[in-house]
C-alpha cells in the first residue's frame, strides 16, 4: 500500500516534469537533438506533431498508471483498517478469555457497567482504531508528495529553502498546539456528554408526566440552558469541529510570508542577473505542492488526535492485562485483613482468612467475570500484596455457566486410572449424567448435552470443576445453593481442602450458614463495611446499609446480554417448584401474613397484614416506570412473593389464584357470554352493566352476546371497554387475587365504580401503582404495600405511606429507577461521532 502510494505520486510528478520540460523548450525554441544509438535526430518542438502526440501518450499513460496504483493503495488501506479492527476485537476477546479477571484498574470510567464498557471497546473503540489506521496510511500520498517537492526545492535553491524551513518550524509548532487543543476538547466532550444526557432525560421524564402547560417548570429549562455542563459540552463540541478550520487558517497565514520570502529573494537575484524567471515559476509551483501536502498531513494528524480518548481507553485496557503479569505474585495461605473505616456496630477490626475457610459475603454484586475482582478487592484491599496474590488464583461458580470446552476427565482432572465413580458423587447425579450420555468421561461435552442438563446438574459440574482446579478462591452465588442437598454439601466440604469458598449473598440471607461459613463480611463495591460471625450479622442485618445492599442488587447476567427469556428462565424453576404441589386454586377466607422477620427499609411499617375477600390494597412499585411489567407471569410471582413476606408455602397457595389486568388483550375468540362467564339466564344488566355501557356495546355490534366476538368488533371496541370487559371477566372467574393497573382503572373508574364494587365481593383487589403513583387512595385502598422486585419494603395505612414516601430510602429507590432507565442514553454514540467527523473531513 505504501509502495503503490509512492508510485502513484511518482507517476504524477513524471507528468508534471514532462509538461514543464516541453513548455520550457517550446518557449525557448531550442531543438531536441539525439546523436546516439544509431540515431541522428534534430526535432523542432514548435513544429513536431509526432513529439506532441508522444508527449500526450506519455501523460495519458502516467496519469492512468497513477490512478490505478492509487486506487489499489486506497483499497488496501481500507482492508488494512478492517483487519486492524478485527485484530483489536479478537485481542479483547482473547484477553477476556485468559485467566486474568477484569478489575477496576483496567477501566477509565468505573461507573459504567463493566459489560457495557467492554462492549464499547469491542464495537466502538476497535472500529475507531481501524479508522485511525486508515487515516495514518492516507498520509502516505501527501507525505511522499511533500518529500519529493521539498527535495526539488533544495535542489533548485538550497539557501532559500533553508529560509522557508525556518518559517515552517513556527508553522509546525502552531499545528502542534492545534492538535493538542483537539485532544483536550475531545476529553471535555466525553466527560460532559453523559451529564448533559442524564439531565435532559430527567427533564423529559418530568415533562412526560405533567398534564398541562400551567404545571410546567420554566426554571428547569432555564437551569439546564445556563448550566456549566451544557456550556462546556457546547464549547468542546464546537472546538472539536473548529480544529480543522484552525489548521487550515494556520496554513493560509503561513503560506503568505513564505511566498513573499520566495518572491523577494528570487526577485532580487533575477533583477541582478537578468535571468531566472522560469526558476521562480517552477520554485513557486513546487513550493505550492509542498505546502498543500504538508497541510494535508497536519489535518490528518489533527483528525487522529480527536480520537485520543477512544484510543487511550483501548490502549489502557490492553496494557493493563500485560502489566498484571509484571505484578509481584506471592503464594499466600493466610491473609491478614484490617478494617480501617468500619461502619457497622460490633464489627471486627482485624481478622485472618486462611485456606479451607468458608466466608459469607453480603454485597450488591453477583459473581461473574466482571465483578469478582471488585468483590475480592473489597475484601483484601486494592493493590495489596494479598490482593495481587489472590487475583490470579480466583474463580467463580454460577448455575448459568455456558458449555465448558473439554471432556469430564479434562475438566475434573480425573487421572487416567480413575473413573467417574471415584469422585464419590451421589447416585442420582451419576444416573442423570448417564441419562445424558456423559458417563464416558473421555468424550468432549457437546452444546446439546450441556443444554439438556438441568441448572442443578450444571451447577454441580461447575463447582466440581472449580474445586478440582488450581484456584484458591472460589466465589459462589448463594442462589445456586438451593441446588445443593445435604449429600452435595458434604461432597463440596470434603473436596475443598485448601480452597477459600466465598458465598455471595445479595438478596435472601436465610441460607447463611448452609456452607458452615465461619465469617460474614458486609461490603460495598469498594471496601468492607463490617465483618463478624453469623450472630453478629443477625444483630445488624436490619441496619439501613445492609437493607440497601439487599434491595438494590445487580443482575447475574450482564444487562447487554439479557432479554425477557433470560428473565423468565431465572424465575421459572423457582415458581415451577413452588407450584409443583399447588396446581389447584386454593381459596381462603383469610390470609394472615407476618412481616416481623422481614427486612423493611421504611420506618413505621406494620409487622403483619390480614387480607380478606373484599379488601382493596394498593401495591406501590417505586422502581417500575410502568406497572404493566406484571404481564410477565414470573414478575407477577415476584410481587406476590413480596406481598406474602417471602412465605413460599403461602405463595404456592395464592399464585394460582392470581391474575393481572391491564388494557392489552387479544380477541378471546368466544362469545361475550362465555368471556364474562354468564349462565344461560343472565343478562348484562344482571351482572351490573348500566344502560350506558350496554348502549355502547350495542353501537359496537355486541347485539348478540351468544355469538362469537369477531376481530372487527373487538378491534373497534376501544381500550377502555376492553379493559372493563377484562376486569369483569376476572372478577367473575375463580381467581381470588386480582391485580389491576391503576392507570387504566383511574380512566374508567368514574362510570365503572358501581359495577366494580358490586363484583369485588369474594375477591382481593391489588391496585398496582408504578413510579407514577398519583392515584394512590383513589380506590379506597385499606392498606398500601411498597415492594421492589420480590422484596417487601413496607406495609401500612395510606397515612403511613404519605409519610414513608418522603423517606430517603424510597426516594433513593426511585432515583435508582430513573438512573437505570437513562443509563442506556448516557453512553457515547459512536455512530453520531463518526458522522460529525465525516462532515468535518469534507470541510
């Protein structure tokens, strides 16, 4: 590519030389004489048509060859840029696939979720790297042109060229300052972009919930338009674009004194000697070539510097893996830990962690490749000798592990003279492996075999792989402990000599002690908050810090890889097990729910709740933007789990008796009588419909309630009527717990309340309020329950809720919801950035 680019420039200069020589001889009238190789020619250029044709052929051939080689050069540049992009992507994947874990020292911005940060490196920064390679290679043509033109200038007039070089030194310094300014503008822009995006998103959400102009807050608009962040954002954006203009301005300003110097010095020589005007013209042309080429090179350098932050991020990530190899590693069997800033009462200030120890870690994080290093860092301290020793001998276990690469003999390190039976696995595990053709431990496990295994068996295999590896620290997700029966716990304990097992708890704490944990550590993302035995933890787990860690938890799978199917699969086994023995609806006259042992975040909450048919209860979900998330059956199970205080037995009783209603519904493809579960004698008036609704249905051709409802009639019914029909159908069904979207109930309640109150006898109505909870109390709710996921934050009267909703914890939870929803918009938009640069390059 570089050679072809140089050849292209050479062919262009050949054309320039041919034309210049022809014009010079034509002007002087000199003849071309050739007296060699047996030729005796004397050609008059002014009269020779053959010479003119020969010159035209030479020019055409040279320009054609130049165009071809430059085409291949640019095409090769594009391919090389793509290869570098693929190389960067592959390098990141291979680094992540190595034994090294990702810790926060490898990242410039530790606040961005790890999976999104790494995804940006792969899809954004690697692509920018390929683009920079193309931009650097694109300087080959102008750089070659500059070198050839500069050589010609030195040849024609050395002293004058040195004077020009002296001026160009100042020009180079100015261009250097411009490129540095471009880098600084990019850094400021990258820093301010997420702040401005987050602020704008918050204002948009506020406006979305305001019903009229009279409720708008003009101060919010004024504040953001006058904010320092927006000012810096705008200035840095303008600065990034203007650097190309500044570069061209510098070139233009320095071209003027250079041309003036050339004309002055050569002009004085011409006046003195009376000859040399042709030299002046040629020198200025060559100088023009050199200046244009030099300007093009500096413009490319300026453009490259605008990508400084992306390249710095990618370079730092790659070099961090190499630096981790240089860190002094010490094989340690005992770790001394000191708590500098303990926050929890009664915490140990110093303790020792030794081999074969079991630890319970209460934290926000769940074990995955991007969080384990932080969990270890919070225990041992960042940069300590203990941390540097442990980080290279740390692994994690989760039931979501993908198919491993190898046979069971390789993965479990079974010796050649041993069989699977020598592992002392429980008989039921052996039989399950046999059922999935895994008894031959010498054959590599296939994706099909692995996916055919239950989560329980996959977790058992995963933890055995970890226990039989060289790793010293093994982090285990507490959720997976449900898969371990007594026999498997004994197997783990008997196989884990020399291993330090850390069980991570970020939700339920009931399983603490199942693995005989000797120490309980409470930590956030950065440091230890406290440590002690199980009794100490029981005494402080109601502390607000622990409650917050319990409530605001992270997903097991990175958000970028999650979808609705992942969410359902995480909950399916839990609720399927609960319902295995409770498939029939079990209607009760009274439900006594005890919250005395539940970790409420909200002060003043009741310790118990009694639900009887006819009750209307408000369910507040402050971290949910829309209550319609309960359409997912497992999300409905989460809400019920919170309502029943985590009592799985009670949940198994009420879950089959629950249904959620919003405005969305497909045509039931049956008659209205069947849909509303009316007997043959009943009419719409009998079940409570007023003449207003009956007339409305007649206008929509619901004239015969015994005929199947057509798609046309159902589709033209409107959301309100469909919602009312769904409510009536649910209220007349065998379901007892009726969850209703508060937003749509409020739209229909005025004319529908009479029917509603008539039909709720025998039902327990749960009115679901999302983050927009303005309608709480409208439906005569007897109690208000505040939940987040499957956790009850508090329960009490409407008066209690009006006080509790002002609490710091609830406000923080709502803020967390807004931040989570806006997080996707905070990320740097690489495509828009590319468009900006494309526009600038055309300037």
